[in-house]
């Protein structure tokens, strides 16, 4: 975090109140320039691809993965 930089920051929480979910908030990770390399690593890391790389027209491409805790995570890239 850099105060006043305009950059986003975040954190991860683990507690009895926080339950992994496929239907919760979607966090999107930027995978520029091309998410193909990232998607090839998902299964080996213990996750699963739930929606393959899909065109979203002029906005690039998106995909969804399920992480090792059961959360659905979005991926975005320009190529």
C-alpha cells in the first residue's frame, strides 16, 4: 500500500466466519499479456479451470478458476 498512489491493495482473511465459496465476491486477477500460461499451471497447483479462456470482444479475454480453498477467481488478459 502506498498512500495517495492510486494503486489498489488488499488482504486475505481466514476465520470461522469466512467461508470459501464459488458464489461469493469475484476477485479478478490481471494476467497480461496472455493468460494461457497461467491457465496451464492451475491444475498442477491444486486448482481447477471452471470456465476456459473466453473472448469478451474489445475488452480482451476472461476465464474462471476454482482455487484450492474452493473460491471462484476471475482472470483477465488482453490477448
